[in-house]
């Protein structure tokens, strides 16, 4: 599955996408200017239209959609019409669409009643179904085996029910919306071995929003990811995969970015910064450099790293919020908008912590307590239990994401750094 030029004329070409989440609301949209807010509002629809354009431009045989077309079970009329219009465009070009539904738009919901073009195939959630895709002269060139997400309380691992590939079958595709193996925040649904058992050539997966190739060949197992990131938890390129198969059965996977606005985290080391003026200038230079390598609008979060000479001056979140306003009210010159979402201080004060820890006072005791917290699974579990109580409040869930173990350690380190800066001050 390389990106080398095809030696033989392809016998099969298709696009794999998933997790469109059409009409999905973007968090904190009111903090941006009206032009950016308008782009965010339309972004999931525009990304979907890019996928439709790609299918038509590449003259693919069909489009695979691996679930979560919509963002929920509620009847979003605009999302319904946008989806149907996109598939109608494919239908007019003789391109089929194969759909399985996901946990956000289960087949048992209103989605089942939506009238779609004749060239659209929807798979049941009762059991895996098989569709034979034939060439214009009637020869089978692909088998698509699919099953929609079953959201009933007695739901089973649908992958276990997928039939094994028959030796007479041509290129065979599995289409399903589920979590394979471990992904943070998602319960495992099936394993890679479950997929290998079937002997298919390609598994088109949905549910995990980050593009990822779990297994490169025999079979290829791929999450296309969502076409448009929706918040700072979905940074980096977002898009779909164009799959090409040649006469010898060799396959190429090419990723196409479709996001209208890309979310990014930019880390800026500030070891050599000695004033706030220098800091603001370095951030501006970094934004200019970053914008030069992009070809779309960006919403970014700035993380200040390293050992900072000005640590006490950048600990106040209100001050950092004011710096954000400076960049957004006086944006850098670029062909695209570069918007700063937040500036976070992840730097550390210039303090000899090992020396401080040996002190026989409350400061030394604090360092020892922090080491004990970070080195004890029991203590970290206790912190998580307290956070569980906090996050029962929906207000906090909207403002911040629940920290994983790595993020919890970072929070502890940052809390200690702030305290040391205030209690020790300068270098020790």
C-alpha cells in the first residue's frame, strides 16, 4: 500500500469516510469573530461536500460511510437535506453509496425513514449483509459486507457474525462502526484478530475520529477519522481515504484532507525569553511560520514550554487571556485566518528542585508529597475518584475535558511549579 504510481489500470476505486457528524455544534463558537463562527457552523457540511467532489473527480466506483452521519438522534432537517443532496450528486454520476449507521445515528432512529437515492445501500443492524458490486459487464469485482451499529441492550459483537471470505469472492470489504482494540475513551468492541479471521482485503471502520491505519495489509484495517475536527480534542489533519486496487490486487491508500478549519496545538519553548514583549514577539513569529505551511484556516492553542525566566509573570490566566485578545484583534498577515484559542503556560520556573526537596521545611515536604502522588497508582486513583464527583456537574464537563493519567501528572507538575515559584522565587 504505497503511494507509487499504479502500474496497471485500476479495477476498483472507492472512498472511505466516517463520522461526518453533520450539523454538529462547535463548542465556544461565540468566542470567535462572526466570520469564523460562520465558517465553523458550515464546516461539517463543507467537508462532506469535499468528499463528494473527490468521489466525482476521481470517478470512483462507490463511497463507503462507516457510521455517525449525524450528530444525534434528533431530527436535524438541514443535516438530512445536506446528506441526501450529496448522495444525489453521486447518484447522478453513477456512483453508489454504502452506509452503515453508528451509535450517534442508529438505524432504529429517525434515520431509517430518510428517503435516499436508489444507488444508496443501507446495511441492517440485525446481522451482517453482503452486497456484490459488479462491473459494467456484470462481473463481480468487490464484495461489501456490512452491519450497522446495534444500540440495543442485548447487542453483540457484530464482527463475530461476519462471514469468512469465500475463496471465490473477489476483493472483499468489511464495513462497520466500532472500536477495535484499545482507544482512550472508548470501550473495546472487537480485536484485530477478529477482523483477520474473516480473511477480507479491507476493513472500513468508523467511530474513532483520528485517522489511523491499524493494520497495513492482509487485511488493511483503517479508521478514516472524521472529515472535520470539532474542537481542540480533534487536532491535526482530518479527511478521508481514497483506495485504489489494480489488476494484480495490489492496493493503495491515499489520505485526502477535507477539513475547512484545522485545530492545532503549537508548542513554543521560551527558555530564551526575558520579557513579555519578547514573548509576544516570539508567539507572533511562530504563528507566521506555522501559517506559511498550511493551506486552510487554523484555530490553535499555544503551549509555552521549557524553563522560563519570566515564569512568575505568565502564571496568571487572566493575563494570558489578554494576550490571546492581542493576537486575535491584531491577527498576523496570512492568506488564511490564524486564530488563537488559548495560551497555556506549561513552562517551569528556574529552580533546582532536587536542592529544594532536601530542605527541612514545608517546601521540601511539598516536593516529597508530589513525588509520592506521582509514584503511587493508589493516590492517583484517589484523585480520579475526587474528579469523578466534580465532573458529575455538567457545567465543568462543558468547560474542561476529563484528564487522563498523563494529563493528571502534568496538572500536578504545574501546580507544584506555581507553588515553588511563589514560595522559593528565583533559582536555588
